[in-house]
C-alpha cells in the first residue's frame, strides 16, 4: 500500500434543514409593533445627514437610504407606531422630500 499523503474526509452531503411545524416566520416588514414609512426625495450633498437629524429624537428601529445617479433617493424608516405620525410630519417638512407613504402600522 502506498500513502500519497492525500487525506480523504468522509463528510455527509449538505441537506437543507427541515422546516419547523407551525406558522411561517414573519418578514421584517410585518413585524408587530413596527410602523414603516417610505419617503421619496431629491438626492444631493447632505440629504442623508438632514434625514438623520430629523429622526434623531425618535426611536428608529431601521433606516435605509438609497440614492440613484439621476438625483433621486428613497428613505425607508421603521419606527414604533406611536412615533409614526410625528416622523411622517417631520419628513414631509424637509424641502427635498416629494412624497411620504406609510406602508404598515399596528
């Protein structure tokens, strides 16, 4: 018998985990107790900083800022439902914001 130094590992093939029984998991957009707002705005230097300043005093769970090369931006904010109306009003007061939509609230 000749040993060429190669090691052979006996590893089971990957099997996806079985799905647990019960209700399907909720997505992040459907979390209970979370209100989600989407604002469309014009993107330019300092826009993200202004949004962050406006939201500073509110309990923000998640903030997403996406901009394009064409000068448009989308802001997605997840907050507690009690803060949703106030956050929506503050976003609407920003000069750059063209539209604010509330997607979900419990």
